[in-house]
């Protein structure tokens, strides 16, 4: 594995875990302890993480976001469980907004093909899979962000403003008691916000790693959407339930 690829994967691990150990990195990166130590030193010199005894911890970079490839490798079982439950909420003849993201992407395999659904999405990948399943699809038009396959810009925002939905399913990077739902990219945040606002029922799909995380752009307050997750930390759950509805699904 190339050095740059190892560095990218190390940073991706730290988007979902506060701390990562050298032992945890050696096997998936197929690298020796000494190599990982050098990688961590290099990344610390670049200001991208903080080395600790036996590993490294995250620096909270509000605008950093792993790409779709890296996201698709983490919390796979949890995302599938969340996606399956989210798809079960959809009713016949619903008009649905499906936001870009790996968990919303996983929903598509579970969507009933005999429900006469109409799905609007801002993701090229989502649109292709929906079409493969012969589900009526509208894809927003604009510039494609290569790292997330999300379509962004003022044009898709104006287009989305005109639509209304029975349900919207939104991917998110952070859920925080004070900051609410946040995402690193301002333009992605705008589309997520519109999708939530223009829906009768809005759902945030997030595995447990997103709790108490904050990124750059606030999408909405906690009360503006319901949360579907795999496991909410016990000490946080009671406080969240005072602000929103929370559904935990089993793997």
C-alpha cells in the first residue's frame, strides 16, 4: 500500500473513532509497527492528528470529510440495519427525498419496487441504483463533488426548493446536543436543510459514531428531524429524547 493511501485510511479511521491504536492499524493497512509509527509522526507533523502512547487521537477538524470509498468500509452492519428500517417506513405512492451518503445508498436495495414511489436525489450513485431497480427517479442537476458523489450548487438548491416530500432521509456527519445536526460542506448542508424543511416527515440516518460530533455547518436543530440509529450512548439518550424522537435498530 502506498504511503499516501495509508495516511488517508488512518485519517478515515479517526473520523469514526476518537482514538486509534497502532495494533488496530497494522493488520488492515498491512504495515509494520515501525511503519505505522512513522506514518503517525508524519501526520502529526502536518497537524492532522495527535500522537499518544500506542496510537493517535483525532484533531477535531470541522471541515474534514472522508470520501465515499472510506465511508463505505466503516460500520457496515450498522448502516445496513439502519437502512433496512428506514426503507420499511416508506408507504405506497410516497414521494421521497434521498440524500447523498452511504447509509441512504444502502436503503435502495430495500425499497419496494411495487410501491409506485417517486424518489428525488442529489447523488449520481443513488440515481443509478434507483434506475436499475426501475424506481421513478429525479436527479438534481449541478456540479458533482467527487469525494461524496453529491450534486451541489445554487441550481440544485433552487430545484429542490420547488419540491415537497412525504419523507426525507438525510445522511449526517455529526449529532450534538447543542450544535444539532452538522456536516462539513456548506453547500451539502444547504441541500440537506432544504430536504428536511420540505418534508412532512424527516429522518436523520446515523450510526453511533456520529453522536456528540460537530462539523462546520449546521443543517438543523435536533427537533427538526427524527433520528434512526443503531445504538445511542446511554448517557446521551435521555437528553436527546427531550429534544427529538429516536429509533434504535438492532444489527
